[in-house]
């Protein structure tokens, strides 16, 4: 009868109301405390990513163990070579070329860097660049995808484990991406990413040791996981450590710092205070210290062969003036190392 229907309906409402309340009370435990003036918003954990990264990191530790227990040396050397190549795809490719347009590249170099970037599995170029441009435009705010104000863990990997803050989407819309939409290599990679990425990141790197020097498939798999986990963590250090520990010779009002260790581990991407002040410099640092910036060495070599051109950089007097005006006083062109 209609009376029972009504009763059932209202009971359902009560039930639904309760479960929503329960959900909310569960979530309040993970409410993010942002600066007191800002309204609180709720984290939404993406469990798929939590489990995926847990697996990658656990498998990486086992891969490390296997390195000393039955893995062939060639397999180790191969995975290190793959790591270096994938790093170039991120530093020279996604970062300096596509995100910042710090130089121009002929199509064979663009194609090579696109493949390298695919090996790194850090999302396709278009998505990587969009997040990165939004990071530069809205650094240290809620619209920054890996806002360093939310602490080491969030800016390191936590931001990949939760849904993005609404500001990232809303303010992110103001970033122009038309140059990438007009680059056929970027568009092609985006379209085929779900096919290309597993091949380039996992299947081919794992198959080569098995086929060419009879590596055990499981050894090859876990060492591949180790290579991927290391390259992710090194990259993430730019967003975490290089926004926390170091000097600010160029602009003391922003969180990015100069961090030598991050530069060493990321092929030259640790000179992050400079990079945020002069993002269009193809060196991503003031000094082309090849020792700690071999991405610059790679790009200079490409330029010598005509594959890269229009390399943008910043004259020292401009840097000097800017440092004098906004730096923390540690800038010194000649003994910048001692100052650190
Ligand atoms: C990874 C990336 O690790 C690492 C980047 C590091 C960058 C470092 C930079 C430093 C310099 C370089 C250093 C190199 C050193 C190399 C050394 C190597 C040895 N703007 O994202 P969705 C909109 S990836 C504008 O799903 P959710 C947009 O409409 C690791 N709009 O948000 C979008 O739709 P569509 C592997 C934006 O649902 C929609 O929102 N990958 C923006 O909140 C939904 O977007 C993974 O683990 C924006 N910025 O999910 C996957 N963003 O795309 C991780 C979004 O259709 N990702 N919109 O246009 C995910 O699972 C999800 O993105 C999520 C957020 C759960 C994190
Ligand atoms: Zn940054
Ligand atoms: Zn950048």
C-alpha cells in the first residue's frame, strides 16, 4: 500500500542520511588543514593509485635485493641506461622543450624525446606539461597541483594519490595549451599513450634482457620496477626537496631553492630558484655546470648538430640585477658553490 511505501521510502532516507553522515565523519579525519583563512576542503584518496605505488615501491625493493642475488650485470647496466634515456625525455623533452619552450627542436629530436618521455611513464606530454605550467603559474597556492605548502609528502608523491584541488582545474583552464595541440608528435603520443606507454616503460625494457642475455623474466621484471621507482622519486624531489632545502639567490619570496643534490640526481633540474625566476632558460640553471647539468650538455650537443636551435638564456647583468633586488643575498657569480 501507499502507506507502507511511504514508510519504506522514509526509512531509506534515514538510512541514506546516516551513511552520508558516516562518510563525512570518516573524511573529517583526513581533512586538510590549509591556511586558517582558507575554507577547508576534503581529501579524496584514489585507492587505485595508493595500491599501484605501494606495489611499485615494494617490487623495487625486491628488485634491489635481486640485483645482488642472481641478476646478471648486463641487466643492471641496461636498466640504468634506460633510466638515463627516460630522464632526458623528462628534462630535455617534457620540461625544457614542451613545457617552457626554452629552445626549438627539429622533428627527429622531438620524436626521440617523445619516446624517451614515454619510457619514463609520468603521464603523456600534454598532461605533464599542463600540470607543470599550472605549477609555475600558481606556485605555492591551492591551484598548484603539487603545492609545496602542503608539505614534503604531498608535493613529492601525495598529490598523485588524491583528487586534485578544484582550484587546479578552475585556474588551470587559463593556461594556454594550443602550442601542444598543434604539435603532431605530442598529439600522436596522447592518442596512442595507452599502447605506447606499457610497451616503452615495461614490456620492451623487460624483454630485452630475457631475449639477448637470457635473464630470468622475474629478475628482469623486478629490476624494471626498481628503475621506474628510482626515476619517479628522483623526479619528485624537484617538487619536494627543491622547494624546501637550499638557498634563494634569485628570489627569496618563493619556495623553490637551489639544491645541488637534486641537480645531481635529476640531470640538472635542482637549480630550482633560478628556474622559477627565469623558466625560459634552456639550462634550467644559471651556470651550465656540466657536472651537475648534463641535460644542458646534451642540448648543447644537439645544437651543434643542428637538431636544437634558438636556445634561450638570460644575460648575466639581468640575473645580477634581479638577484640584487629580490635575492636572499647569496648570489655570487664566481663562488656560487661556496655560497651554498
Ligand atoms: C608523475 C608526474 O610522476 C611527475 C611530474 C613531476 C614534475 C616535476 C617537474 C620538475 C622538473 C623536471 C625534473 C625532471 C627530473 C628527471 C630525473 C629522472 C631520473 N590544468 O588529473 P585528473 C582537469 S605521473 C587544467 O584526472 P583528478 C582536466 O579537465 C606518475 N585542467 O584529476 C582533466 O580532464 P582531461 C604516473 C586540469 O580526477 C580533469 O581535470 N602517473 C588540470 O583529480 C581531470 O583530471 C600516475 O600515477 C590542470 N593542471 O585525478 C597517474 N589537471 O585530462 C596519476 C586536471 O580529460 N594521476 N585538469 O582534460 C591520476 O591518477 C590523477 O591525475 C589524479 C587526480 C588521481 C592524481
Ligand atoms: Zn617548482
Ligand atoms: Zn619548470
